[in-house]
C-alpha cells in the first residue's frame, strides 16, 4: 500500500474526491463518471464491497487516499500511454541545417514541409490568424512529432498558433495558494491529438494549443496542486 493522490475509478484522473455513496470505496472526479462506472459493472462490485466491511474500512482509511499500487481504471476508452523524450530545440536547429530534406523519424518530409509553409505564408498575407498558424507550423516542423513545449522562465512566452484567442493579463489569475503571479510554464500542442487517434469530426476533441501557467514563486504545497490552463481553439471560442 502507498499513500497516493485519490484517483477516479473511472478515468484515473488525480481528482477523485467524490465517494460512491453506497460502498464508500470507489472514488470519482465527477457524478458523470460515477454513473458511467455504475452502468458498466460497479453495481455488482459495489454489492461485494458492502458485504466486506473490513475491506471497505481499510480502503477508506486516511481519507481514502491509500490505494492499491496496481489499481486499474474501469473506462475502456482511455488514451494510450507513451514515453516522452525531452530535447532542446537548438538540437534541431543544428540537425536541420545539414539534413537532406528528409528525416527518417518524421511523419512528413522536410522538403514537403518547407514548400507547404512557404506557400501558406505567401497566400495568408492578409489573414492574421492563418498567417500566425503558418508561422506556428513552420516553427514546429523542426521536430514534427513534438507534443509539448516546456520553458520555465519568467520571460518565456507560448508559441501561439492563432492570432486571436490569446489570454490577456487580466485573464491569468493569481496563484490560489500564495496569491502570487502565475507565469507560463509549458504548452500542449495539437499533434497530441494524432497520437491519441482522435478523429477529425465536427464533435471531436480539438484545440489549437493548451497553455499552462504555474506559480512564479513555485510556492510549496502538499501533494498535487491545481494550476491554470488556457485552451486556444481554432475558432473564436476560447476558455480557461
């Protein structure tokens, strides 16, 4: 047994702060996930747990945070797990200056990217959003499989795909723990949707980028801390 963050039994997210009202063991991040888990089979498991009071009391100890290390979530539609490799962008600046127009590990050939980006930049001269998107694509084409850009510095700024939909200074709240300023730390790129196998449908999950802001002072706290994320969409609708 290990003392870990309370996880949702349906999706595995760390914010499993709601208990099943019957067995008092299963945890959820939302009522929606509790209902989905119940319909998928927890109804029977719940009865078993209620008939095992010793097990229920043991699992609910320490505020329900003690969990089995090999806990598995119930949802069958979770995204696959990948190992992420951390590389500095300057490494790609050096590599690209001497390549032959094709990276064996790239999804798209370098020559094809260069030609496409030049064409887009020429055609989008009068459209701010589209030109910004073309510049964004040209920058990330140095490493086309990148899914996250990290830069922990008070002066760092996100690489915005769109001209509109960016947060103003007033949109970024203060740290909810110490009241200090939040600064940009990393952003999630739309390439991640490709690796998750998200379909390009009208109602599919989509974003232009997701930027995450954390406490500039790195104030101390216990366990996981909630940070601020801004979602920039490819439409005019954006939300924190």
